[in-house]
């Protein structure tokens, strides 16, 4: 029975996955995790060297992976990427929209106000995250619906800032809230028009140390900043997450084990989203 559960419900063998933003800390962990679960993984990002390093690690561990250099805000680049992946493996089954991030100009610092923020910065961070989820979903999702029997799974990346007010990150928060809504909308749209073989869900990570937030959460000596301390105090688990702790949820959402799960946003946050602080 246990072998059947692992091999039938949660195996991704013979599936083809695309991970955008696959060279970042969390994106790389997801790409490697999907490979361990049996998927062939296209690691997509803008930096050829960094994407190639992730692919090299996957292949060194016995996985099958290719590097795809593309910008998620450029539809033509994504279409070229889709053609290359299909030419290599013949199909696309999984899309993980990991690409995104924040920019300093769309963040309200302690000595600034919302009235100081340039609207162009807000537009930029919303485009990076929301448009950077929409375009890959259109391009790679089209490959899923054009199969003889439409089939595929899209996993978007939400954030704690989509469901809780987190100071300073106004543009990022709005973009991630948009991704939550887009996840639900697209789940309904695809299922109604193409059948239950297509699903769209999202993961809302709690606080994980990455390249963009390291200096906000940790001092140079590794101790917590004031902001980092506040986050830990409001996380019942009492720590930051580890990248590999996203993999169980990711593999579940991508596998047949969640075949009747559609349009949900799953928090992986150590309890941050449920704790009032009291």
C-alpha cells in the first residue's frame, strides 16, 4: 500500500516541469525537488550562468534538466522557450511561477510615506510579479490545453503579504494579492473550458531567507534585525523556513495526489498567517 501511495499518488515520473525564477534560492530548491520526484525540469531564468548551475546540480544527481534563458515579462522569449522545451520533451505538464520579487523604490522606508512613492515603481513591481505570472501561465498553459487530452498543473507563488498587512512592502503586497485572485480565477476558467485535467493552485511561503530579504532580516553577524525579530515573534514555529520545507506541498499540488484540489492558496509559514500575536 505504501509503495502504491508513493508511486501512484505523488510520483512525477515522465512529467515535464517548467520553473520560472529557477535560479533563486527557493526556485532552485523547487526545481531540484521536482526532479527528485521524477520530473524532467526546465529551469528558466534571465541569468544563463546561474540557471546553468542549477541544471548542472540536477543532472549530477541523476535528474534530467535543461537551462532556458528567458525573461518572464517578454512573451516572445517565453514562446521561444516553450518551443525548445516541447521540441526536447514533447509536452509541458507543470508550471511553477516562481519568478518575482521586490524593488526598493516600491517600498516605504521608515522616513518616507506612501505619498513619496513614485507610481512608476509601483507599476514595475506589480508588473514583475503579476504580469510575470500571467504571461508564463498564458504561454505554457496553452501547451497544456492544446494536448489531445488537456492536462496540466500551474502553481503560483503567493506571499504572507497577500493576506496580512506587512508594513513597507506596498507594491509587492498588492501584486501578490493579485496573484491570489488570479489563481482562483484561472482555476475556474481552465476547469470550465478544458476539463478537470487542468488545475491552478498557489503556495504562500512564510519567511524564508533569500537574496532579496537577507539584509532586512539578518545582521551581518547572523543575528536578527529588529524586523526579523518581529517576524519570529509572530511565527509560532519560532524560526524562518528552510527551502526544502516547501517541497512537500509543491509535489502534492503537482501530483495526482491533489487531483481534486483546485484554486487554493496553501500557506507554508510555520503558523505566521494564523497567529494574532496574543
